C-alpha cells in the first residue's frame, strides 16, 4: 500500500503518527511524506530540513516532498494548498492519508487540515493524527505501536522536537509510554484518551462507523 503522511512542519508527522508509519514501513509498504514548511520559526529552516531528512531515514520514505510554504503563513494560501495537495494525491494515489486534526491551536495545523479535507474530498481513508497542540480530539482508531515505539522516540529526537517537555512527554510519555498512535476520523465517537495508556488492552481495532481497515501487515 501507499501511505501519505502530511504535516505542516518538521516534527509534526513524527509526533503525530510516526509509530504507525514505522509499522507500515517495516511491513514493506511505501511511505510518502509531504511537509508544507521548513519550520523556520522553530529553528533555522535548513537545519530543520536536515533533521527531517535524518528522521526520515528510519522510515525510508519513497519520497519526502516539501511544500515550499513559509512557517506560520499557511492560512492565507488555502486555495493554493488545496491545489498542491491535489497534485500530490494525483501523483501518488495513496491508500491511506494521515494529517493534522483541524481543531488545533496552531494556525498552520488548522489550515493544513482544512486544505487536506478539501483536497481529499473524493479520497477514502483520511485519518487525523493528534499532536501536542491538538484540541478536543476523541480518537476512534488505535494502532498498537509497541514494536515501533523506539523508532518513534528516535525520530522525535532526530527532528529536535520543538515542543515543551510536557508536550514531548505527551508524545512519548516516558513514564507511561503510550502504546498507540492515536488517530481519529470522526470526533465524538469511540473511546477517549482514558483508554490509551492502558497496557492491559493492547490491540488494534476500528469502529464500524469508520469502515476502513488499518492493516499494517502485508
Ligand atoms: Zn507543527
């Protein structure tokens, strides 16, 4: 399968769904990454670009695509972004797409989620991932990432994650080490966060509502 992960800045994909992507990659699926900005507000753009490439070495994406937009300035370019994402979709024809959730305190994340929703209007299997600045997120799909959690940690280190210590712990959670990438298609459905730290109930599942199968094995 072809898996496309879309993020506004270097480190977003790593924080949001890299454990799941690593699982796909290990099972021989093709990973594509689309990153809209170099994230220069969180550090020198060229440095962050290099870091992103280093982190991508773990996933070995077929392609790492840069959107070429300026950090924090995605909102004014909504129509262009929709078009650019459509071009990427046409070229790759992904089976699954992962992107930010639209309720987020960062304007770039909000804008990119909205642009992706428009660009993927005829595409199935679009899943939202949660990051440190996501709001009101009620995950409905959980993927067991025990086997790739170390990869996720390595990727977050590789990108010099720019969030706070608390946010970092939210992604990795040193104490509890959450075992799931949290992904949601439909807010308000399915179990909420309370369950995700439970090590006793590690399994993959999906809701009937979703009608998509998160299958990482070949
Ligand atoms: Zn970001």
